[in-house]
C-alpha cells in the first residue's frame, strides 16, 4: 500500500510515536467471526438481482474499506432468470474455475415461480439444486454462505409479508435447512428486509422504499440487502473511534486509529487522526433507505468524541475543508463521522466504491456477459478471448488498492460565532 505523507508524517511514522500517540490494533484484529477473511477469493452467485451488481458492490466496498490491508478478490456470477438448478449446473464453470475460498449463494426468487401458495415440486427442485451446489463446494472445503432471497415489494396495498412473500419465506426456511445440514452459514436477508418494508407501510400505506421494480430493488433496496447480508455474515460495525479532551488538550483513547498533535484553540481544538479503515460510502441514490433501517448504526460506527467543549455549535474542518457542523453535546456523546458526506474522507470512501463499480462493470460486460455467456462467440474462441480481456482486470484491481491508501488527516473544531 502506498503511504501518502501528511506534514512529513506517514502512517508508518505514526506507528512509532507511541509516546505521543494512541495506537490500537489494526482492523483485522476486530474481524472476529466475520465470514470473509484476509486472502479470500470470493464468488457471489445468484440470479438477476445478483447480476445487477449493486448489493454485491456495496458488500465488496464495505469489506475492502473496512480491511484495507487484506488481499481480496471478488467476482459476481449472477445470471438473470437463474435458479439453484442452474447454479448447480454451472458451479464448475462460474465458481470453481475462479479457485475461490468463499462463496455466497442467493437463489429463490425465480425458483418459487412467483406462485402462492408454494408449489411443492418447485420447492423440491430448489432444495435439490442447493444440495447439488453444496456437494460440489464441500468437496473443495470452501467456506459457503447460503442466503435467503430478498422479498418482493409489491406495489399493491396490504401487508409486506403476504402473497408471494409467504412463499419466499418457506423457501428461506428450506435454504436454512440445507445450510445447517451441510455445515454452511445461513444468512437470512429476507426477514430484516421484509420487516423494513412493513415499517414503511405502517407509517404510510402507500410508501414504497426499495426503488426499482417489485423484484429488482434500486440502490436504496440494494443497500438494504447489503446491510442484511453483512449483518448476517458477522460484519463489525466499527470503522474506528477516537476521543479527545478539549479542556486538557489531550488524546484520551482510540480504537483502530492513531491520534496525536492535539492542540487547544481559542475557539475549539485541532488534532491529527489516522484511521486504519474507511466507512462504507452510501451513495445519494440509496440514502432514502436510512430512516427505515439501521444501516449506519450497524455497519458504519465511526465516532469522534470530544469532551470539554463549551456549549454551542462547532464547524468541523478536515484538512482545512469545511465538512459540516456538530453541537458540543453531540460531540461529547460521540459524533458519527460516517454521516459526513463531504470532505476528503467521504471522497475517498466514494472513490473506493467507484473503483469497485468500475472493476465489476468491466468484468460483467466484457468477460462474463461479453464472452462466457455470449452464444455468439464460438466455443473454441472463448478461452483466448477471456484471457485477452482479463488483461484489463489488474489495472482495475490496482485502482481499488490505490484508492484505499490511507493517510492521516488534520481535524479542527471551531465554535460558531
């Protein structure tokens, strides 16, 4: 990872200033029971909802930003209209050929046939397809998470959990049985998602929050999916935290960050903070979901706590750039920097996500759809075409790593008035 300098200091230099700083363990030490690990090669396979590469991009953006020192590779293998039967048939081509270490499987939407009540033959085929995939993946000792399908958000009035969603709930129960029987992780994204849809309907019966269409969520619904999936995978909420005392001009504590050079100011305080992780960027198109789900609370805890400030409102500047306002009361209880959508840290998190989107769009358009699934390309030419187009991937992967390069930032709080 490249080390950009800040006033002659790099993160490596900061690590040696134990007498002047508060240095905590890197983010990897906080990974705990998180499903993904350093060194993972991840395949996320599913149907058209996966092929949208929206929630999968948000998941990837979270993981690389939260653990920027990890060596990771993600591939999306979603195909519109697919079922677990299709997934079973293409496990070798679309999963095992990537030599993965971790796999997520998300089917069910098409398997259930958009029918209520459920069709037993379709349910049996769904279970058989999942089991066939597990038989192949277990043989390779891979880490596997089977995910329930997301719910539909019907346009009609009525309860969120009725009609086809009742069918999908039964399919989710059977996905859990397959996962449990095979020692895989089961992630229930269905119930957190459908509960959130119901909360919106309870507030306003005409409220629809997913975006997109009934089956394919837009950015807001896909952030909701990513939230439920990441929670189910055991993703840690904390980005980093730092506490300083404005009255004494001292750093008090830090987790996954370094704090130093704390200076009392006539109207506030300044300090240098070097974080070891980035928050998940939530694009503007997806933020409408935030009042309905605890996405920020569960995935983006990035507190700055400042004790000893006189009452009033304070302008937050990061690297001398205005980034918002917070009250002394909010700062004393822990102001969540993940809610700041301006400034250098927000731009970096957005740039990481943009690089993830660019990499996955290239892979999907030029390689997966462009060659692998393209019946217009002769079978005997596919391997050579894939190899040629794969030459574009390293630069796109490097762009993600470049945007992950962390550096210290100068924070300043200045009282208004």
